[in-house]
């Protein structure tokens, strides 16, 4: 490592990720573990009938092969033994990842740089692992979108090992790094620095919801979204907003929304968007979603003003 000058390393691991293939001993490490069953409807048909998107996903977007090998084409929706194998390999891959991250940390300790290095561990997406009869990440459920985030600031030992239950988003990582190294955060960035949390403080105000988007067009000549629902590539998308209490999933192209009570229904099994008593909440969440989109539209010029004395807030 560069011990005589500052350095930055972006280390990317493909695992855990389909196709699920693990080397020894990780491939058999959890084969006898009694994993809980996937959280899902009784069968694929019932799951597909909950919403047009689910029907599109389960009946037309075939789950890609998640296991490399002779059982790679198993019926992922119904074969409980195959699901158990897939889950055991996935957790084996997590353990393999943990081992390799440990190797990096050991090297930092041996080089004497551990206590002067900011360490951030995050993922880009989750994995359904059979929940809602789905595999992969191309769906709007929390299982696919909730990801780990671990940050160790060597200069804030009072927070080491502490856990914070607040909303963060992937867009917060770059502002955090920029502030930590003493660089300004460009106004065009929508994220917020997490530095205050690393010292035990909560910035005021802090976000009360998280937001995400998903395009589900296949961009192929035979696109099920276009063939079945007549959705163009620009319409085959969704976005969601999730507060501490409710989660709204808004679909483009005229597909109906999904609304979940996250507190009472953390597994997102019961859609409340069609229930009359939840219409006010549906409207409120839709307004929050619209406000969020408007607040975070491209605003590279919104804070710049031309005056007779020159340009205000312009940074080349």
C-alpha cells in the first residue's frame, strides 16, 4: 500500500451474487442449516394475481439461473429442497466475502494504517432468495432494496460498534467521503454526508423517507412489458417512497400503485392501495413522492444567479 501518501481504494466483490457457485468450504458450510421458508403466497399463481407487475415478472421474466451446475434449472418456485440449497450457498458466499474483507483489515493493521483509514462497507442491492416466489433484484420489495452499510471512522472510536436506526441512501456515500477528506460537496449531489452520525450526532433535519427507482424494460425486440401492457421503454418503470410507517410503489404507464403498512406488514404481503379507508394515506404518500421528485430534479443551475456584479454560486 502507499504509506508515503494519501490513497483511496474502491474494492468490489461480485459475491454474494448469482450464479450461486461457491468454493470449498463455503459451498457446504450451511447445507445442514434449517433456514426459514421463503415469505410468499401459497403458489406462483396467487403471487402473480396480486399485481400486474408481479404477473409480468413471474410469468414472463424468467428467473435467471441462480445456481451453476446440474440443478441450475430447478423449479425455483416450488422445489423447497433446491431453495434450501440456493440459500445455503448464498450464505456461504457471504461468509467468503467476510473472510476476504478480514484479509484487507488485517493488512491495514499490519501496515499501521488501520487507525487512519476510513472504511465503508456497502452493497448495491439485496437478493429475494425466493421471497414472493422471486429471485434476484428486479422488483420493488424491501428484500431487494435494503442493503448493509458499515462505516468505521478511525477518529471517532466512541461510535465503533454502534448501530443507528435512520434512513440512509447510497447517494450519501460520496458526500460522506468528500467531507471526510475536506473537500466541498457539489450542489448537484442529492445525497447528504453521514459524518455527523459518525460522531454520535443526528443532523437536523434528517430525511423522513427513502426513495428508489427501477426500470423493468428488457430493451429487446420481444419485451413482455410492451407486448402485454403496451408499455414503452420509458414507461416500463416504477419508483417508490418509503417512510417509517408506509411504503408507496408508483408505476408508470397506468399500472395501479401498491401501498403497504410497513409496521404491520413488514413482508409487504397485503396491498392497501385499493382499500377506501387508505385513500387519504395513498394521496399523502403520492404527494410526498411528487415533492421528492420535484425537490431532487436536476438543479445544476438552480442555485446560480447572474447579476451585474457577476455570477453567484458558480463553481467551475
